C-alpha cells in the first residue's frame, strides 16, 4: 500500500509551491508526483502543478513506493569534529563527492550520513540531505551539516551574509610575490575547457580571494599559504591562483604544465570553519587536521618549527581582514 499524507492549505498559493515547502522536495519532484497522478485536491486528482489553492482546502499526496536501488558500498569513514541536536561538523576526506549526481557512480558523503543513520534536514531534497555547502571532491576539510530544517535555514542565511566562512590551507608553486595578495575578478565557465572555470568571463560572477603567505619550502620552490574566500564560486581558489600563474600541487585541471610536481591528491584543505550556532547564537569555530598525504608533504618540504607556529588557528584568523 502506498503511503499517503494530507495537508491543509492556510493561504492562497500555487500547488507546487505549497507541496515543495510541506514535503521538502524540489518543484521538479512535485511535478513528477502530479504527472504520475499522486496528488489530490479535495479528493479530486490534479493534473497541473500551477493550480491555485484556496484557504482551507485539503491536499492529499499518495507517495509511490520507493524504487529499490542497489545500495552503494560506503568504504570510507569520516572524522566527526563536533555533533549536537542541530549540527554535525566533519572533516571531509579527499576523494569523496559530497552528494549524488547522475555522473557519480561511487558512494558520496550523503550516502555515508545515511549509512550512519544520522538525522538530517530535508530542505534541500532527498539527494542533498543536510548539505548546506560543499567542497570539491579532491578538497578535504571542514564542513557543517544541518540535522534539521531550522538549523539548515539559519546556516544558509549565514552563507549569504558572510557570517559563515572557512580558511583554507594550500601548498602552491611557485611562491607568491607578496605576504598578502588579494584577487578580485569575475569567474565563469571557461570557453576553452568545460571542466574549468576562468577569470574575466563575460557572464561570470564577482569573486574575491585573499592569500596569506605562511611558509616557504626549504628549496624555495613551493609555499604554504592560507586562503580566505569572500565569495563562494566554483574552483575559486584554483582559478584565482591560475590568473597569477600559480597552481596548487596535485591540481591536474589547473596545473601549469605536465612537468609540474605530482601528488596523489590536490594539496588544498579547508582548515578552519566558523559560523554562528543555530541554537546558542554564539560564534563557534572548528579546526580539521591534515590527512596523512598533506601532512607528509608539508613535513617533507617545510621547517617543522615554522609550520607549527604559522598553523596556529588564531594566527591564521587574525592574518586576514573580513571586510569585503
């Protein structure tokens, strides 16, 4: 028997908008439910998503049985940095995609969350349970996951007003010329390579990144830097570095030439995350340690005492201005 739910309309609005809010699915998912004759208004089957509802009308949805997809094997674990009833803060491993997509054939972070039975928000739909923001597949580090819709909405607003943010650490080559470097430019899809983004795109969006030099390698060919994003564009750090003829070691998309130094993974890590807690309304921050690959690369290239000093989170956070 199909599961069904009923809802009472409390204001005049479109059917698809009403259901998207009440059952936590996207408008396109609602359209599919209507197309498959699963939605009734006052016990009459509805065929159009744009039907205007009246106050007091009863809307019933008969949910079709979920298709049994073969479960993907979750063959990785994720370090939990903090957890309470509202949020989960994690250290995402490199090589893990955040949420499912048609092109993704392996288990994702969302699969891991479901596998662990962690209660998550539904505001972004089934495939993006709890996901407020993302990291590229190769990038490791701090992420916050929402465990209920109220926390999700509160955190999403912080992405917009910039009260949430992250400080990244990268190993790049060649070193930057200045101690502090700020790049501002529009970023959009590259017209030459669909896998890449590029600066100066006519249809691009404004982006700003600030880089702080932390340490020079012993052979002076590479550099440890902290990166502060003031906007959240795809590949933003990598694109802005490429605009200065720099790249992150292990980055095979934005690399300068085939002869550059190789690495098992891109040496880019979201080191610190900060935001205002949804319940306490206090500013909190969390630090995620490097995985073994980055740790070994850093220890191999840089003076350990110098690294210990510049990797202090307070030092990094006070190295940047937060004004846009």
